[in-house]
């Protein structure tokens, strides 16, 4: 069983910028950064809700 990782707000924002500004797909960013798709999508949804 793996341990759960946590990321600071700056790292999450960097990932969101890679997707929103650089035009990379969620899958591509996850693959490059070794992240789980659902965690990135959750962070994107949270970011979008805060911006609305």
C-alpha cells in the first residue's frame, strides 16, 4: 500500500497552468509528473470554483 502524498498550493497552481495556459492535457501532465488523474481533475475543479 502506498502512502498518500500532499502538494502545496504553488505546485498545484503550476500543474493547473501547464494545463490551462500551456495547453497540455491532464493525462499528459499526470504522466510527466507522476500524478494520479483524479487528483489533478479535483484540483482543477476546485480552482475553477474559486475563480467563478
